[in-house]
């Protein structure tokens, strides 16, 4: 099990939903948490609720200057947990350029902006812990997921490449791929969401995984198994099913 006591963890996307629940778990485990998101008020509320030490570091991951200022403010860290994300459900027939670009920019490019300030330092000292958040929707193209699924697939492949490069170093890379979690984002969906989880239950899955040594965790198990299995289907059968 990972020793969290006294470690400094930068949690990006901590103001709401799964990010807020994960920050609570990490704080209770004994880490000092550095909380980032765009909403300083929500971060301050969370910091006041936590039992352990916490610092509020506002950050807009879509803005390179904001990320640079936040990275300088947090200083040297033991770990990074990236949970920031935006989502609008939409098919290609109803493409919203602004929303699709925002999903790509915050969900994927935002990760790259933050990692650019974190990875070189961790590699230089041969120590660190990086947790990225993908999605079960990232395994294969799904209807009404233009922008979101592609951005999460990018994060998942990024994490795999980093894990391959850093596997034999002191820098640990882990990936979590949740299914549906009840948040402000999933409230936008107008379809049945199988095995939807409350943020606290999803945070337990995340925390259990990142406290151990495995690379990736896909959850909930039933939905994850079904979606992973679809990777094995021929294209014609797959698109007949999902369409």
C-alpha cells in the first residue's frame, strides 16, 4: 500500500464531483493536498471541509499562463492527480465547434499543459506519482460522444505511453477509467446510464487503485467488461449494435 502520510499531492479538477470526492480520500489518508480548478470559491469550501492540510491554487487548464502560475505556486510535489474535464453530449450531426474544442482542450490538451510542468521535475529526481483519468467511453467510438470520447481516448493512450517509458524509473504512472458517475456533467445525458455510480463510490475505486501498484483500473466491472469486449467485434457488427 502507498504511504500517503505527509506527501504533497496536486489534485487538478478538485472542485466538483469525482475530483472533490477523491481529494477528500487523499486528504483523509494523510497527504497535504493542493487543490486546483477554476472555481476558487468551491475550492476554498472544500479546503475548509478537509481534515488535513490543504492549499487552494486556482487554475484554468485551458490557459497556459494560468497553468504555469499554478505549477510555480504548488512547487515540488510527490504526486499529481488529474481529474479536470468538461462534457457535452452530442452526435456528429449536431456538432458544436465551441463545445467540441473545449472538450479536446480541457480534457486532453489541459493534461499535457500540466504534465509539461510536472514530468520533467519528477524524471530529474527519479521520483513521483502521476494519476490520469480516462473513461470507459474511450475504448471505442460511441454515438453522441463527439469530442468527449476522443479526448478521453487520447488521455488513455498518453498514460500508456508514459507508463511504458517510465516503468523502470521511480516515477509511477496510473490510469483510472470510470464509467458513469453522477455529477453535473452526467446530468446532461437524456439516456439511461447503466451502473451509474455516486461520486463517493467511484472515489473509493479510484483511491483503492492508486494506493496500489497496478497500472489501470476500469470500473464498474460489468460495464467495463462489456465495453472492452466490444473491441473484439468486427466493425460491421460493432456499429450495428451501438447505432
